[in-house]
């Protein structure tokens, strides 16, 4: 039975990892292509959650989780065009400062617009309750969420690996100078990547709003975990981020099973160990511009 | 392209992510002829939403006091800041007393920050009205002569909900599983709960300490399911209770859930249909007392939403302080302490008046339970909670839900 309990935690951890993935994948993409650690990434996650709560009031949950990420992705265009773009070639400290500042501005803006008290959001009735398979208990909502993450993941993978768009982006990660020499402007691609990244973060916020608290600091809460996932996974690697997100979810679950008090610390210990053995992250590629 | 190493990028990134934990002080000016009061409450973090309500209640009291002619004919000016965390709270408290010359400190919700401000008050021999922190230890082993406590302590919350549980036969020989906030407040609440279970033959079969930044409870919910308790009991704090309630509803576990702490702003955020069980509260805006109703009406008109319990408690605390200063005609620490210590009766907008016990400086007052209304019966989004009757009953002394002298190790 003890093994069954543990297995249940492992499976639950995988589901949780899927949710971290939505946030971390975008962070990793923006990091890999633009060389910018987007500390404002959590703000887009929070905006996605707030927008979806507002849209749900008028149009219901279904349209909300579609419209909210799209709207935030549009905001991503402005973010890339007027802010990020200036910092791709600059000292990274500058982009860190500006995105950190932006994250604080976004949090306070949310506080001013929606107030400090958390907003209320509920799971739509269709997805309420749990599914019991043998000894395992699953939240119906999280199973749905996992399916959504799988579809998004497949979509992003196809986009990056099977389209001409993806070829340019991957080339841009490794050799931006060569891409330029071939007469391709990377800027529109970067705009698209930022849209995709912040859109995914907003989608995470929209889907997580019904099961977490929608409050101004929610972005700051998620960014640290997302950052840990990206570091563990390694830069420039799609599968690295996927494996790291699932690993973080599972390690946290198992730790809570055995040593509950160490649950939150476990992911940082994991990061420490991975960096000790593989400073580039699990599947991190050697990226010339970062070496 | 500028060359920089991945290592630099990661290190700086991590440093920035960490830096978000720090707050930045604001600059406040004061004038000498006014009576200044220093106010500290958490405006960020897991108690931030409650602190925002607290500030609204404080501002309303300040405005009313000034409109009524101020204190001893002088205008009141409240310097209010985010207390951020225990260390920052202490630094700000010290600065307010030392540099800004405030005679009195009021505020706080976080028990850990309240404790550090209490130490500052004690060192400076200045009065601290500890408004919203509920840990028993603050008015127990950590109590001091310069601090008065307004909110109901953990023991009262446990006893209030406990009365309802005993009535419903939910304690004797029942297996309890508790989730406890991993800081002074939670530990303290767990102790009060253990005493209650012990005295009434309830069995505690499992407890999990939860860090205050946990936002995903699924691993803990699985452990609860594995333990198969009769009753799940929350000793969490702030908006973590909201997350727990939402995820408990999400996983649809069959065990009834109750809790010894839930602030109404956090209950509102749980959403209709998610909240279940019986919870304690110090006050609720539907309370059927004329003075309370008139406060609710004025607050709602001013702020566009009804007051939460932290708005109410700040409001009555500032009114009590103004009354004390007006009647003693002084802001002198010793005179004010003497005024409160003679167990002066205060109108706190409840059916029965309240007073500070002289030996532990705890405000003795009525408490209540609340439970969600049946689905579809709520008039608005703030009305899905129904307030229970006042505890203790009208024929019992107010003292009975408080810890006794034997239970409370406080010596002033």
C-alpha cells in the first residue's frame, strides 16, 4: 500500500509539472532566443488569471481561457516592440532591471485596478469532482488541464521543429549572426516568440485561477519556480524544460510524502544538485553567445 | 552582440528573483501639533488583502475622529506603512517611535511581525495596540506590559468552533487530520486544537506543517485521503485557507472540513459552492446590532464594498484609543495603560460591550461561528456566508471562551 501511495504522489507530481511547464516553456524560449531573463513573465501569468476571471463573468469559462491568453499575447507585442527589443544586445543586468521593474509595476497596477483582496473563481460544474481509477484519485479538472498542456506542448513542438518558422527560431538561438547573414531579420520572429511565451503564461494563469488564489502577488509566486525549472532543464532545449518541469513536480510530491517540511525546499536542492553535476542544465545545449 | 556568460545571467537572475522579497519604505511627513499614531499592517504577501481592509477601517476611523473635533481638540494623523515581514516591521516601528515621535503604535495581523513590534514597544516603553494577530503566545508567554491585544486569540477561535462541533457530535472518538501554517500563529493554533481534542476525546491522527508560500495542496490532500480521517481541520492562515478550500472542493474528498481560522475576505475569495464546514469569526457585516449596521452602511457607501472583519477591528481599535486619550486627556503611556487596565467597557459594535483583561491585556468580547449558506440563497457575493449565534450565550460570562489564568502563562 505504501508503494501505491507513493505512486499516487508521483502521478500527481507529473500533473503539477505539466502546469509549471506552461509558465517555464515561454520563459525558456524568450531566454534562449533573446538572451533576456524575463522577470516580468509572472506578471503575464497574473494578467491571464485576472483577465479570465473577468471574461468568465460575461462569457463563461470556455471562452475566457481562449480569449485571455490571446489578449495577453497581444500585450506581448507591445512588450517586445517597445521594451524587450532594446535589450537583446545590451548588458543582461539592464534587461533584468527593466523586467524586474515591470513586474513590480504590473503587480501594483493589478492592486490598483482589482484591489488587494483575492478575486473569487470557481471550477466550471462539468469539471468538478474527482475520478478514482483503482487506488488512484485524480481531480477531474487537473486531468483536463493535463490534456490541454499536452496539446499545447505538441503544438509548440511542431511549430519549432516542423515549420520554417521553427527552423529560423532554432537557428536564431544558436547563430543569430548566420541567420542575419542569410538575409533573415530575426525581429519578427522574436516578437512571435514573446507572444507565444507570454500567451502560454497567461493560459497557465487562466487555467489555474479556479484552483488557486487570484491575487496581485500571484505572478511573483510563480516566477521563482518557473526560473528553477528553466535552470534545471537547460537553455535552448525544448525537452529539457519538459523533463525539468515534470521532475520538479514529482520531486516535490515525493518529498512531501516522506519529509513534508522539506517539500518547498526540495526543488531548490534539486536545482543545486543538477547544477553541480551539469552546470548547463539537464539537456542544455552549448549556446555560443552565452559561453 | 555583447558577450556575457550564462553563469552571470543566472546569478543575477536569481539575485533579482530573491530581491522581490524586500519592501521599500515610503516617506511620510508629519506636523508637530497633530497627534500622530504609527500604524503598521501587512499590505503585501499572504496577509496583504486583509491589511488593505485594515487600512480602510483605520482611515474611516481617522476621518470620523477628526470630523468630530479630533483628540483633545488636536487633529489625528495616522502614519501608515506596510509592515512587510517581522524584521522590517520592527525597524519601522523603532523608526516611528524614535524619529517620528509617535506616542502609540497600532496595527498588525501577522503574529510573527506583531511579536517583533511588541519587543520594540517594550524596549521603548511605548504603547502598542496589537490589533489583528491571534497567536496565543503573544498574550501568553510573550505578553508584555506595553501591549494590548484586540482580536480574538487562537484559544477563543478553537473554543468557538469547538462548541459547534461538540453540539454536532463531531469530536468524541473522531479521527482528526490537521493542516497547520508553519509559523508561530499556526503552531500556536495547533496547540490550542490539541488541548481541545484532548479535553473532548478527539483523536489527532495526522498533522502536516505547511510553509506559508505553498500554493498547491494536492500532495497533502492525497495524504489526507490515505489517512482516512473523520474530520479534516485547517489551522492555516491568510489566503492559504482560500487555496485549501478551493482545492479541497476540487478533489472532492468525502471528509467534512472545519477550521479554526478563516478571515471573511479569504472566505469570499473561495467562491460560492467551494466553502464548506464551520469556521470562527470575530465579527461579520451581517451582524444584527444597530451600531454595527450603521458602521457597515457608512463603510459600504464610502468604499463600495462591505467591511471585512479587519476593517471593523481597526475601526473600533482607533475609536477605543481616541476615547482613552480623550478621557485621560493624555497620550502618556502609563496613563493610557492604567485606563485600559481598569477594565473600562468599550462599545465594539456588538450586542455586549468588551473590556481588556487587566492581567493579560486581552480584549474579552463575543465571537461567532459562520458556515456557507445553501447554494442559491446568497443575495450577493458577500452574502454566501451565514453568521451563527454569538458565543458565549447571553447568560454566560464572556470569559468562558478565553483561556483561564491557569492555562495562560502571561505575567505582566
